């Protein structure tokens, strides 16, 4: 994978080192993935284990993961940036949400500042890993510049995100071969796509569609969001005077901590409020929509979802930009189903025809565990979908392995950071006690299974049996609740339902 990015002068040396590593000493920890989770993992592991010998391997040619891959117009965070950034490296911007390139640069800068960048090897695609119970070591298979290589590590930490990079979810539409225009999936936005004056139809109504549309609207001829069913939208101010005040009054790290906690707790409270009072929250969100959309706009057809607020992720619209684009006549919305794609656009079941030069299929992600790498223990394949997750990040009967997955109802980092602190503590405990193996086990029990990611969203449902499951009791439960998880972290017992040898 090149991405046209220079890997830097040391890349070849590092690849040579990787091959040497395979022949020499095992690593203490191999982190797979140099996105937000991988950088946080490196920091937390070293914070607790300063002499830890770790390395990060990354399939892409740059740091950033999601924030490097997605480059569609207007790409930005859809949760507030103070909780999405690391608690240990202050976000210095003032706006509530941040652009994708700002987040990527922050991740790169952080990795440089904290000595993490020098431990990353790029262009390494991890394809599989096998744990050997005789030696308590993982042998990790990878392709480095297309050549097979192995790494040997005591502990394997998969910070690989939660979706497939090679392809997004893309249903086939009847008649799509007839279309004379251009199809674009937001995961692979062509750098040179010219949409000036063109008619654009965006299929989908998730965070991506809602971000794209106000960004494209001023230049495009027309932009229409085509949705099967509506999504809840929540306006958040781009700038918040209290944030600015705190940043001015307090040292950077202190203000970051205060703003972070304030934002995390208020998002959590809002989530709990929506869950506790669905009718009232529905009414409030509808009122906001009515107030921000043009008079007489059919809010109940286009902005009244069938589900309750927060059954699916609430879409943040900074300063209500999406509603403003509709109010200004720059964007439109159609709530309907596709009959077929024609040569010149999209024919809907209602008989309406949406003209299109460009169709953007904002149809979602294809979820995958462990970055698609296959795992085995003593040669026996681990089927992720058959496994229960221990505290949401280790797997039943799979030793010395962790997977970093964030929250879906709050910023990803809030959970990822708790996970990395817990993994760091586990590794410290193992090293102190001379243990070479830590394995959580249900000892054959099969508790009632729950989804690992709790949202009712299409992309979560589609992944169904491919992802590990959560159980119905601690430490196999996943609660999606920052406050409870943060409380638990204070009383964390590394030995709970975990055996060491
Ligand atoms: C468009 C978009 C917007 C989002 N916005 C938000 C938001 O505003 N707030 C929020 O909380 N969450 C958001 N998310 C969720 C988002 O993915 C997380 O916030 C976060 O960036 C994930 O970080 P990560 O490091 O866990 O995973 P990723 O960013 O996916 O990084 C994983 C890394 O692992 C590498 N990798 C994967 N498999 C392998 C392999 N087999 N071998 C080697 N390397 C591998 C990848 O190349 C990648 O660099 C968004 C997701 C998307 C898709």
C-alpha cells in the first residue's frame, strides 16, 4: 500500500529489523495498528512498564487509521474532539468538533512527541497469528511489502479498529449498470472528483451522509440525501465560549481534563436521558428540527425516525449545518426506496426521479474483528463469533491477546483508553509475577449472549455472528457506560476469572 506517502528514510532499515526480530528475541508486546487505539496503547503500556519492548506494525503508510483513510469533503469527528483526543495530550484547538486532517495531524504529532513514531513499522499487513502453549508465544504472520514475514511476541494487542479497510458495505442496486454518471463510496473518495455544478444524490442518512451534504452543497448543482428512513440529528455548536474560557484560564493539561470530563459526562447524561425518557427526547429533537428547518417543511416524513433516540448513534450537526443547507435551498432530502438506478439518476418507488451525475453510496462500513487477521491457538482456529469477550477486550480461552474497541455511544477513545490502561496493568502483573500466560476463561459456561456493540444500526446487525459476543455478567459484560466503566477501573482486579501460568 503506498498512498503516495513517503515512508521516510528509515523504512527499509526498519523492515530489515523486523526480519531480524523474527530470528531473535521475542517482543514483549506487538501492537497491530497505528490509529488512535494503537498510539494510545503504546503510551499506556510504556507508562506502566517503562522498559517494555514493544513494536507497532501498521498496514498503511502513515499514522491515523480512520483519519487517514476517509477523505471525503468535510470529513470531521462526529463526537466532540476533547473526548476523542487523548486524556494525556491536550487538544489545543477551540472548536467542539475537528476536521479529519486535524485529527490525523494530532495523532502523528503525538506519536512523534511521545517517542512512539520510531517504534512503528509501516506497510506490514498482519494476516494471522498462532499461539503456542508450549512456549507461550504468538507467532504472527505478516506480509511486508508483499513478502511473508513472522514476528514473535509474548503478548499480541490488536488495535485494528472495527471495520474492513479494503471495502465498505455496498449493496447492489437494480439497474446500476445503466448509470452513465459516477458512483463513489465515501471510504474511497477520488481526490480529483469534480462535483462543481453537478447533481449529486447521496444514498444513506448516517454520520457520513450528514457530514458530506452541507460540505458539498455550496459547490454542487444540487445535493439530495436519499434515505430509506430518517435519523435523529442533534445540533452542537462549533464553538463553545466555556471551552475558550477554560483554555485561557487554566494550564493546557488541566483545562483539557476539565473540558474532557464535562463533555464526556454531559454526553453520557444525554444518552441516559434519551434512554430513560424516549418520548420526551423524541419531542425535543422534533422541536429543534422544526425550529431550524424552513416553515412548513415535512419534518415528520424526513426527520422522525422509527426508532428511539440513541437506539442508533445520534448524528451531530455542527451549528445545525445540515438543517441550514436545507433551509438555504442548497440541499434536499427524499425519504423513499430505490426502484432502480437509471441512466441519469435514481427512480424511486413513489415514481419520483432524482437526477444525478454523481451517486454517493454512503451505505456504511463492513465490520470485521482483528483487522481480518485469522487467529489460532495451538493450530486450532479461533472463530471470533463463537467467543465471549472478557471485559470487552480479551477472548475466552485465548491467552495473551487483547483487542481494542471503543464506545459507540460516546467517543471511541474513552473506552479504548480504559482498555489500554487495563492491559498495561495486566502486563505489569504478569511481568512482576513471572507469568508467561494470562488466559480468561468461562470454563465451558455459555452465558446469555449480547452484542459487543450495542447499537441497533444496520452495520452492527449485518456483522451479527462475525464479532465476539458479550456475556450477561461481569467480567464478561459490556455495559457501554463510561461512568460505570471508569468506576470499575478503579477497583480493577486483574486476577478475576483469569488464570496465570
Ligand atoms: C468516517 C468515520 C468517522 C468517525 N468518527 C468518529 C467520531 O467522531 N468519534 C468517535 O468516537 N468515533 C468515530 N469513528 C469511529 C473511529 O473509527 C474511531 O474514533 C477511531 O478513529 C478508531 O481508531 P482505532 O485506532 O481503534 O481504529 P482505526 O482508526 O480503524 O485504526 C486501525 C489501524 O489498524 C490498521 N490495521 C487494521 N488491520 C490491520 C492488519 N491486519 N495489519 C496491520 N494493520 C492493520 C489499520 O490500517 C489502521 O491504521 C468514526 C469512524 C469512521 C469510519
